[in-house]
C-alpha cells in the first residue's frame, strides 16, 4: 500500500466498525480482517467481471492470514440481486461447509455488496461480512450502513435486512479499472451527499471534473463516507427520519430503475434523474432558489449523467412503482426536499399530483 489509509469510524452503539480508504489496501485484506474476525473458513463473493481483476490478490491475502477462502461468483448486473441467486449462494456455502463460525467477504460494487450482505445476514441466521467495495457508488455509499437486500419484480430493494459489516476496505486503486459509465454513475451519490449535508463539496466536485480515475481520490471518498457515517450513526435503523435524508433523488430514481428494467439505466443514472425531479419539487414546494437547483443540474451534466426520463418509460408505470416503494408511509409519500443546498428534510406534504407534474416536466 502506497500510504497510510484514511480511517473513518462508524461509532454504532452495538456494532461499531471502521472504513479504511487507500490505494492497494486489498492486498492487506486478510491481515486487516483478522483483527476483527477470527481466521476461519470463509467465502469471497464477487461477480464475473470483478473477480478476475481483484479476487486473486484478496484470496492470497486471506490465505496468508490463516483464512480458508472459497470464491463464488455471480453474473454481473442488477439481475443478480434476486432471491434465486441468494438461495443458490446459500446452498453452495452449505456444501462448502460454511457454518455460523464462518465469514463472508463481498468484493464488488453495490450489487455484490447488497447481495452478499443479505446472504451473510441470513446464512445460519447471520455471519460476519467484510465489505470490499470496488466502485465509486459502493465506496461512497452502499457499502456503509448495513442496509442489505435484493430486488423484487415489483420494486428495488424491497427484500432486505440491516446487517452491519465488521469492516469496510475501500481500495481506490480498483476505480481505475472501471468502465467510464460505471465510474460516472457513482458521482451521483457524491452529489446527493453534497446537496443534503455538504454544500462546499459541490464546488470541490466541479473543480475536480472531469475526474481522473488514476488520481488519488481517497480524500473525496473519505469525505463522502464521513457524511454517510454521520447520518447512519444518528439513525441506524431509519426510525428517527434522519437516515431517510439519504433517499434524496431515490424515490423517483428507484421507480425509474424498476420500470426501465434493471440494467438498462444504471442506479446512479436513475438517481441523477430523480435528483432533478427532487430539485424541481424543492423549488416549487420548499423555496429552494432556482439558481441553486441550476447549479446542481450543471454538476450532474458535467458528470455526464442524464437529467431527463427517457420517453420510452411510461409516466403511469413510474407512478405505480412509486406506490410500492418502501418510502411510502401509511399511503403517504415520504419525500426528501431541500430549502437550501447543504441541508434537507423529509416531508409527507408532497402529493401524487406534485410528483406527477415533476415527472412530466423532466420526461424527454
């Protein structure tokens, strides 16, 4: 590893852990994991694209630290977040002799992290999981906070659990291997964090664009991880409303993703479109100055992310998907809006008519 990693602590009362961010950190995965999990028979879950790139050095590191690792791969893409894949992985783990004293390592992006985290939460009623995120979206957001889950044909992430990792190792060197589109989509989550909690980061992002994937992004990743950590620490199980702020752009974004068909638009692309709708609603209903909304839109465009809903996606289908979203509470839409950049709030005052109008205004 080229330099000491940046450490972000997640100070949860019952399950505290650390996020280590640095270049080359995957080569130390076994040594670092052994500090929080006793070396044991374990499984490394990855996908068919990421595994050839990064699994060999993780497996070697685990073996050197006394673990007995087995590699299991799934097809790349959102379609792998299904109960059928979960059942297959659990069956393979049982056949490999993994029991409640075993551990699971999740190597990949958000899909692998969510899927493997869910498998860890239910295998023998729960085994430790160590997250090894390899994409921007996973390093700044999805690997942190313990939300796991898979998709239903009726909606995204409707089947899941809370299962905190024992450790998160974010190796920024993996970002240089990402296709351009996958790299860019993760920036949507960074923009979201800036809008809801860190307005100065918008200027930082704009100055950095276009991002050089070979540069040291540790500080940017750590800044986002700290935001996510702070919000999760205040509301681990999303019972206070604070954690719901992380859903800015996701309410409509998830609906678009489900209706388009998982994989046609990436998660980050759908969140970007969802943020455009949320900014529109914030201007109309919360008093967000129009120039602030335009400022965020400018950064979304600079990140090569979409700002409108493709015309082939029916508005009625998006609205139907919204009705099945977890963010509905007693039939009311719990929507995240912002009055000024750097802060946000959850409201149930956004009507279906408001959402319909917002969607219509951003449909291509």
